[in-house]
């Protein structure tokens, strides 16, 4: 575990020039406040643009990119997905960068597809259970309330950003299922079998697929 953390730190340093959220992106030292703002901005915008979305579901991709991506730590999530499936010390930096970019675009498409299910459900952010001053990773619990249906429990995992004054989302756990863990299991095997570059190309193709309504579950 210590070696894995060291390896992640080494790769982060190597990729430190990767573009991050713009300087004009609001930052929040309170992760619960951040999630409230994110949820309100994202779902309010989806509700307002239902007519546009019905005409062209690709609008959801734009909304995810503009409202959510600046607050998602795609680089950290992508490296966690790779894990020990590839030797990052021997992997060219440009190959890692390409995978991170492809993974982010793929996740944008995944979130956009999920949001095709949203209409006007209410999203509740559960209150904090304790102090966050010394914590580096926290879980913000939310409930999606849809009248006439059981509540959906969604936990967002956040990590303290490098500047230690703001937070970024790196995983979403819906009804006990971690999106990051599921993608790591799925893509990790492919990386071991086919190589990192092959999986990067696969993700690039998946990300290009049109946004369609997710299957109701």
C-alpha cells in the first residue's frame, strides 16, 4: 500500500502540468456546501433545459462538462483505475495523459447518460457528521427523492485538493456500488490483457458514442 501511494505521488508529480480547473472556477473549503451548489446548479439547469435535451441529448454532455468536470478529480480517478494493471514507472507520460483524457471524456458520457433519467427529482444533501479539518477524504451522502418511488442513496467521495483549501469528487457510490471500483475491475483486466494504449483507444470510441437514454432500473 505504501509503495502504491508512493507510485501515485510520483506519477502526479510527472503530470503536474496537466490543465486543471480554470482560475475563475469557484472553490469551496466546505465540501458539503460545494455539493449543495453543484447539485443545485446541475439539476436546476437540467430541469430548465428539458426541451433542449429532448431535442438533442448531447446538451447533457455540455452541462456535465461545464457544471461537474471542474470539480471532479479525473486524474486521480484515472490513476486509481489503472492501479497496478500497468507499470506506470515505465509508461511514457504522453500515454498516461492520453488515458486520463480518454477516461474523463468517457465518464462525462457516462454521467450524461445517467442524467437522461432526471426530470425534477429532489436531491437532498445529508448533513455533516463531524469535523473535516483534519480529513483528507470524506464521503458526502445524498438522497434522490422521486415521488412514488423509493429514495436512491448516492454517496460522493471527495479528496482534499493539492492546495488543501478545496475539495474534488473522485468517486460516486450509488446504492452501495462504487463507480470507480466497477470501472477499475472492468478496465483493469483489459489493461492487463491488451495494454494501456489499447484501452485508451477503446475509451475514446466509447466517449464518442451519442448520448442516449439510460435503461431505467
